């Protein structure tokens, strides 16, 4: 195998730009997906016994359940294409966008179209998985602790904030870390809609030289290094927030 380092050196700026773009997309998507996943998970666990809110919550929970099932049951690749080519043009369009229209919509589409679509798709996908992680983590806490907090006069928000979520977070760290690593690797799929991240850089180099070892080995090493660093960070967090041992 004749590995030509000169090819990588010549396109080093493109790979560096792709690295930072990958990192930016992954971080934003992980944060947004975690926030949405937490809200979605708590919504699916909410309960109202009386009044009209009982029926409103029932419909909302059904919609949330369908959302989770859809994004977990369809390929992320298809979701990215659907959001970029079908959903975003309806929401952001120069003539009749539902959310943004006019000159701002044109600027967003030309300069940040793939970036926005990629983040939206990755965040929505991550939120579906993370909501299940939060739901399982919260349900794993003994109900007696919630009853005890209620007997002390703590409302739902206080119970969640000070009693349930801190304990559940310790149990959710490993699956949350795995989801973050998965999302980091899956961000390579955004290159299909033209976002200049690592996979896009490798495909550009491969197309220019008709050589594949150099660009794809390079981004494999970069992705591997990033996932190892993220795994080490998660391991440190697990150790820091692990429950103290009893003697």
C-alpha cells in the first residue's frame, strides 16, 4: 500500500475545517437533544387525574410517543434528507416560509442551509433516544422516595429537581455517554446534504485523486480519537458522580 502523505498535507486546511465543523455540529446537537429529551421524557411520565388537562395530556403523550417511535424506527439518513429537502423549505423559504421568509430566509438557505438542517435532524433524532434514557432512569428510582418527599410538602418540580433527577442522572450517565458517541459518529451522514465536515472533506479528496486509503484512513483516525476522548470524559463523570460506597 502506497500511502501518500502529500495528499493529506495538501488538503490539511479542509480536514481541519471539517474537524471543527464536525465538533460544532455534534456538540450543539448533543446539548439540544439532551434538553429536548429531558422535557420529552418528563412529559411522557407526567400524570393528571382530573379536569380537562387530563385529556390534553393524553393527546400530547400520544403525539410524543409517536414522535419517539418515528425517529427511533426510521433511518437517520432518511431523516436528514427528509428534513433538509422537505421540512426546512416549508419552514424557511424566501417567499412563503412558515417560520422565516424574505431576505433572511434566503441568506440562511444559501449560507447555513445544510448546517441548520443537519443540527435539526441530529437533535430531533437524539432527543427521541435520550427521552427514553431519561424515562427509564426516572422510573428506576424507588417510588417511596417520591412519596417521602411529598409527605414533606415538596411539589412535583421540587421532587424532580432535588430528589429524583440527581439520583437518576447517575444511572443515566453511561447510556447518555453512548448516545453522545453515537451522535458524534452519525454526524458524518450530514455530509450527504453538502455540509463541509470530515466525511465531506474525505469524499472531496477521494474524488480529486481517485484514492481512498489516505482520506478515509485519516478521518477514521480523527473520529476514533474524538470518540476515545469522549469516552474518557464520560468515564470521569461516572466516577465523579457515582454513588458513594457504603461500609
